[in-house]
C-alpha cells in the first residue's frame, strides 16, 4: 500500500476515533447524571401502608420508598421527593415526566410491563378482602362477589383489585372506586360496600389501626395471584433502571434488602425467588 494511502487511512481512522470519543452520552445515560445534579428523585406513591406512607409531618416511609431511597443514595442521589397519586394515574404521570420513578407497590403485570421499565422485584403480596364480621355474604373470591347481584366491592381506581373484580365478572356499577384505605374502611362500616379489596398487608395494617371488632379479613382471595412490584421507570430511562438494578442486587445479596422490607411484613425471599421476566410474562 502506497505511503500516501496509509497516511490517509490513519487520518480517517483517527478522525473516526475522535468523533466516537466526543459522541454525546445518550439521553438515557444522562438521566442518572440529571438526577444527581437535581439532588433528588421524584417518586410517585399511593400512601397505602406498609407499601408507602406519608406521616402528618410529611415524612415519607413505607417499604417501597425506603428501598428506593437506599438504592438512589448508592447511586449518588441523596433525596426522594414523593407525590401521592391514584394507582391508575401513576403510569400516565411517569410517561408525562411528572415523576422520575414509581415506587408504590405497583404490581408487575404484562400490560404495565409494556408501558414502563420495571426494576427487578421488590415487594410481593397476595390479595385480601375486608368484610363485615362473620363474612355474611360468604366471599372467598372475586367470582363470589360477581355471583351475588347485591354485592358491591370497593377497590383502588386503576388498581389490580379493581381489574381482578371486573375480570371475574363483577359489573362495573358494582365495582366502587375507593381513593384510599380510610375511605374504604368507612364505606364498609357504613354499608356502602360489602367488601374492600387491597393486598393482604395493606388490609391487615388498616384493620390493626381501625380497632373495630365488626371487621373480618378474607385472605388470600381464592384464585387471585401473588403479585410483586418493582420500581417503575420511564421506558426511555432503561440505563437508569439498570443502574438501579445493580444496586438493588447488591442490597439483596448483602442482607440489607431484608432488613429494610421485613420489618414491614414483606418477604425478601419472595422477591428474590422470582424475576421481572417471569412476572411480566405471567398470565
Ligand atoms: O399494583 C396495584 O394496582 C396495587 N398495589 C398496591 C400496593 N395496592 C393496591 C393496588 O391496586
């Protein structure tokens, strides 16, 4: 090869190397840096203990924000700033960039997995029904509620329990959207609904605080799956999600993950025994 050609080739390849070196970091990789510069991550929560909770002084706790806070700290993002949202509004809020991540016990299901970038599993739980003492209508499943034309069930708007009831055949006008646990409890006590459905740990927390002997918990709801949540990121923020997963894995392996979630009643083993891929594929 002539010397002049070798020189041209060398010049071309060094230009190429310089172009690649200067290539801008993709928007995806930038998101982590953006949050580090911002100093906090904006998280969507529901205020449904023990998954998520906001105290009277505004302090945010609950297993999901506590795990997220610890993981983000290890990523160099020292604070989380929470906003309360209805479950059905969380994904649209994330897609509209009003939140950086959903850390609320938003259970992984195929349709949600298609809309967000979930982390690996964090909090798992079965479903429960809160009913009057003695379970007078004999509910064991959502199908039982469907079969009784007088039965009304309360559930979070856009939540898993609302969809399970509708899918079991409960007509829309007998599935009552309930904004929060206290409202659901009151509606049941006042006889405006005949069952209130949330995950088992949420119902148990509500009953413990209600101190009402006329309540009974039906758990688990027969035929309903055990679900697990993950932190849910915008579809464009896969690099941030992957960085979150690296630190979440270390937390799980060190035993610190269990130390955070098990005092709330969650099982670290349950989350570590499954995966995002399995949960997102589940029917
Ligand atoms: O993911 C959901 O839709 C459900 N997750 C929790 C923690 N509570 C109720 C909600 O429907």
